[in-house]
């Protein structure tokens, strides 16, 4: 890229950041019913755990009070979101604390035909969007999408992982490299403000990395500035800074790479590069 184009790209990014309104992702679980190679929530090695409902309520309540007007949309996300045992309660709370924002449930769609009448009624009443990512598995996605529409629920498709160049690998280096700003500017996950376990992280890769440490004995650490404690956040500006500035954890990240979709073998090399 020539110098003038680099400068133009930088100014474009800075302009976008000034206009940015927050998108919050409330992670209900990293557990999943698929086993995708290189998952950014590390679902193949994540335990079957779910966010505590009371902690989720506290997170939503506090963030709704201190920065709700600056939030454009909120997601309930996983792992596989529809596996969360208190999903309807989480939906009700999210709409209570974010009454005017766009609210979405992200899912791989496989459990949609099994959802209860209560779920569908709430999704309509609370104006939730069902956002489906298509995977190359044995599922009739046309029928799944048609069912959502038949139930009167707004539905979107977010990517088709069976298509070429639709899947990416996000490798981490076990030793931090000195390229935080460069990696941050080109980060595919910028803006994915993940609310997990009482903290906000700038991406799920950072927020869920404890699964890698537990599974492979790695030592990926969080330093001051890598995350914000939800209960101590006083304004949207604090979250916006977490989005617009590189954090120490960015030093672990290497440039993301297009990859073929595959089934995880739960090997460290799916997520971690050698030094």
C-alpha cells in the first residue's frame, strides 16, 4: 500500500471511530453444539458453563443506566446462545434495560425448530432479531429461516461459513510482539465489545482466552487496560476508549488469515502459533 493510501485509510478509520455508537455483546456461554476449528470463543475446549443470571442482570442494568443512550445495539451471543437455560429471562432483562436499541440473538440455527412457544412470543413482543450464521452441516437452513419468518420474528443471515474465504483463523503468539497499533487497526474483531463475567473486553479472543490456558497450559495474561470492570464503568467514553485504542493483550495477536472451515481436533495449533 502506498503512503498516501495508508494515510487515507487511517483518516477513514478515525472518522468512523468518532461516529461509532457502541455495540455490546453479552456472552451467555462459550459452550456450543458445533465443534468448529479455530472458534474465537474456543468452544471446542470450553466447559459446559453458563453466565449466572443475576450477574447478567447486574451487567445489563449498570450498562443500561450509564451508557444506554450511546448504545446502538446489543447481542445475546455464544458459544451457542440457544443453549442458555435462562434465555427467555435474559431476553426480558435485556429489553428492560435497553428499551429502544436493536436487540439480536446470534445462533447457528440448529436448535431453532425446538424453541418453545414462550420463546417465539417473547421474540415478537420484545422485537428481537434472530441472526443466523450458516455452517456446512446437515441442516435445512432454508426451512430454519422460513420457520423464523413464519413465527413473525425478524431474521438475518450473518455469513455463510461453507463459502470459500468466509472463515478466518485468529492466531495468538505465546510471547507478546511489539505491534499493538498495527494489529489493532487491521483487527477483524474491532467493535465486538464482549461482556463476560463482570468485565468488558474489546473482543471475545481476549475475553475467552482462559479456555486456552486451561486446555493447553498456556499463560495468556490480562494486564491493566485490557478490560473494564462493568460495575466501575461511569460513562460510554470509557468503553469507547477500549474500542479505539490498542490494549496490552493486542500484543499476543497476529494478523488473521483466511482458512477453510473444518472440525476441531482440539489441538493448540488451531489457535496458537509457535514463537
